[in-house]
């Protein structure tokens, strides 16, 4: 007679720290509901951020790494979606082994959870009779778009001007998710494939909440028979506690700044700017005469996602010689520069922060919301332009600079947007609305809140099926 079976749920976030972070947070919430969790990760030996995150998982959550999956046969400039889709598809035999081994060792797997790019792996769970769930780490707006993609392109040959998805703010074709634009591309084919798979899940959790996307959530929840049930479970945001040797001079610097006086600038885990745009950003910040804390990354040509697979700072040079000459010295009293990576969640929670210039990644957006910080939208790739539309036009909690020249926001436009947010009436209004969003966010994930109850109802489904 062995020990009783452990009730485990398994999670497979697709590659990238922006996917791993919300999965860790989801696992934490499920552990609170008396489950244990194993997170299956893609090896990223050079990512110190991923390693610190995994080495500091709380009791009840373990991780197991898939072997390194070579992609050398792909073209060097293959799109992020293409790269991560190949990684997932090639990992399936290893995933099957991991799941089979766990089942052998007296472990009852109550659910297998993957994300929007993991549809191909759902079949492994089906083979092993494990309930299949998708955790959609973005919002309902993007979910609607993603889910509709195959239909949009098969029915009308694509969308040329604007698109009105039920319950969502109107979308212009220029703001479409970047990987869903070029119909001839490999990433587009992957997107269609993933979108078709998502409804094979037994349930779909979305990291958003009804107070900000009530109509879209309602429409999707009522999609009709045969579709998996949808659960808004957000905002699931985390405190990324890195290990002890983190340089926290920037938190000490924040402690010395007046309340709500600092603009925080961060472009997520993957975002980079061109050399020209980096210099304009520096000059614009200087001209704005506002305090700022900027997570700076070395410029990377025209690929805005250049940092996605390159490990968030692992072993990179910390030289700042790409910034305008004298910039660091001239702004040393009002500005703080951090190279490559900082503890964003902690920064956004600091009372000195008054605004956030963000690439509008959904985790960053949620972190801004839970801290009531109004934003400047600076979308780069993926669904970020859609998130920007939701924030600027839908919720009106963000401003957006309006460049005269396509693809380059100049220093005057940056300085103006920064001043509008930090000092202007528009900024005040955006802050007021963000405070309301903050309250709604706190209520949603609090005990008895709608998102908390949605997650509990999923656990109850698992319990009813023999937990
Ligand atoms: N992040 C961080 N420090 C950084 C950059 C990013 O802690 O210097 C965290 C950020 O708080 C968020 C995640 O990394 O939780 C980025 O996810 P998001 O969805 O915003 O963007 P992505 O990186 O996926 O583009």
C-alpha cells in the first residue's frame, strides 16, 4: 500500500517569461485551493529571470524542464510565433513521457492547462484521459479576435478597414495582432492552427475581469452549445521576487522621490527599440523635465521583439553608449536608469510612481491596473496594439503619442505625451479612472469576488470528477 495519490494539476506555459509569470500566479491560486502543481517549462538556460522565478516557487509548486529543443533549422529571422510554435510541437513526445511518468508514480492529474499556443498538446492529455484546460493569459478582446481569426479570413478574405467584435471597442486593421496580418506568412498559418484548437479544451480561463471587459466576457460566455465554458479569473498578477543579490538601488532611489512624481518606462520582457527611437526617447524624457525610471535595453534594429528569446539580460553588456552623449550625467538628479531588467511589479506598487510608459503587454497592463497607475501606450508587437486600443479608447486610462512620421515618435511628441500624463488634466482623468479600475480589480480577485469564484468553480468541477 503506497501513499494516497497526490492531486496534481499540470501547467505548460509556452516559451517566454510573459507566459510563465501568469502561470506561476495561477498555480499559486490553485495551491490555495488544496491542489499541488507542476509547471512544465521550456529550457532557457541563459534566462536568469526564469531560473530565479523557478527556484523560488512556493511549497506545493514544482517544475520540470523539457529538454532543450533545437531550432537551428529555422531561418534566423523566423517570427516569435513561428519559433515558439515549433518548440511546442517538437516537445510533444517529451511531454507525453512526463505525463505518463507522473501517472505511473501514484499521482492523479486532475487537469492539464496550457495557453493559446499550446493547442497541439491538448491531444496528449486526451490520450491519457486528463481534463484539458486553456489559460488565456491575455484579455477577452484578444480572445475574441484570436478565436474569430479562421472565420474572419475564410468568410471575407480578411478585414480591410475596421472590425467590430461583439462587446469590444472597434478595431482598425492597423492595430491587429501583428502575427495575424500577413496571410502568406508561416506565423499566420500557426495562428490559424492555434485558434482552431482552442475550442478542444474542456474549459478556458481568461486573465481578465468583468469590470473592464464585461460585455465581451458576457458574449463569449454565452457562445452557445458545444463550446467550452469560459471563466474570467483575472487579474492574476505576481510579485516577482528575485534572489538576494538584486541591485535595488532603484527602489532606494524611488524612496527619495515625491509621491506620484516618477514616470516608469518598461517594454516588457521582449521589447526593444531601434537606435534612433532609443535616442528620441532619451531626449524626449529629458525635455519633459519629469522624473523617470527607465529600464533600458540595447537597441536592436527593426525587430521590436528582439529580446524575446534572448534571456532578459543574461550576460549582456551593461554599456549605455547608445544613449545620447551626456544624457546620463545631465539627468542624474531626476532620472534613474536600470539596465535590461528590474522588478517591475515592485516598482509599479511604489507610491513615487505617477505614470507608466508601457508596451501594453497584458501582464504589465494588469500590474498597472492593480496599482492604479495611468499609462502612456507604446505598443510594439503581438496583441499589444489591440491592448493599447482597449486602454486608450475603451477604458480611457492611457494616452498615446501621435507621431507625424510613421514608425518614429520624435522627442517633442514624447515630451508632450509625458507632460500630458504627469501634469495635464488628461493625466488626472486617466488616473481617476485607473483608481476605479484598481478597486474593481481588487474586488474581482478578493474572496467572493467574481474572478475568485470563477476559479473556485473550476476546482469544484475537478472535485466533482473524482478529486
Ligand atoms: N517584467 C519585469 N521586469 C522587467 C520587464 C518585465 O518584472 O524589466 C515582467 C512584468 O512585470 C510582466 C512580465 O515581465 O509581469 C512581462 O509580461 P507582459 O505581458 O507585460 O509582456 P511580454 O514580456 O509578454 O511582452
